[in-house]
C-alpha cells in the first residue's frame, strides 16, 4: 500500500504541475511544513520558506495572468519550458525512496503526464480566447486552481481513488487533444483567410486596360 501511495503522490504532483505548478509546490510545501504530510526527502525542499515565498508570489502573479484573455495564452507558452521539466523533477522526487530505477521511470512518465496536462490546458485556452468576454477565462482558471488542490488532497488521502480518476483523466485528454488541435488549426486557417481577403481588397488593380490611341496613319 505504501508503494501505491508513493505512485499516487508522484503522478498527482505531475498532473497538478501541468495545470498550475506554483500552486502545486505551495500546497506541498504547506502540507509538509505544517506536519500534515511527511514529504519524501527529495521534496522536503518545497517546505523551505524561500521556496514557499517564491511559489506563493508566482501563484499570485499567475492568478491574474491566467484569467486575462490573451495574456493567459502567452503565459502558458512561456511556461511550456517551466512546468514540464519541473513537473518531471517533482514526480521523480516523490519516488526517490524506491530507488534510482523508479526515480527515472517517474521522471519519464511524470514528465509526459505534465506535458499532456499542460497541452490540454494551453490548447483549450486558445479556443476559449475566441470568446471576447472574460467570464469563461475566470471560470476555467478557477476550476483549474480547485482541481490542483483536489488532486493533491485525493492523491494523499485516497490514493486508489485518485489513480482511478487519473486513468479516466488520461483517457479524456487522449480524446480531447486531437479535438483541440483540430479546433486550433481551424481557428488559424480562418485568421489566415481573413488576412488574405483583406490584402486582396487593398491590393492595386492589376487589370489595367490599354485604350487604343488615335490612328496616326492617314489616307
């Protein structure tokens, strides 16, 4: 059962990191610092006050950036290079007690899970941003924040339940990602078509008719 708990924590951290890395680190650090969770040795650094301050500050910034249409997509693009590697490192750190083989396996699987979660989040935000109102962005972002806390809480308190839901989440992401990709391709093709139409409207007329001049030859 201890192995199941470690696997659930590892994959829970990886999945949560794809949604909101800073919230995941802050929650881990808070649980470890308050004694509600005995963190693996490799993850005890999350309870360091400096780490918690940095994670809390960045979560504060992300809280507003992630809810602003357009800015959230740019934020996600930048964090492609942050969430995925750090999520993989956290996943590996959660299983460090099981040996180097398990640590490397968790790094690879956790990194892939973080990447899939991040891609689903970022791709869905691109489509959500086609709506000019901010309500959808706020709703999606708040749901993701709640999901991070619920994910880690379930992984720690009901690891078997979490793993069942994780399998369902992976199946859902496997179905969603192609749909999101097709939606993004359609969106960009429409944008490209709009600009092509605009350029044709403003381009000079290439069909210049040449009127015949007067006949200089006389009888």
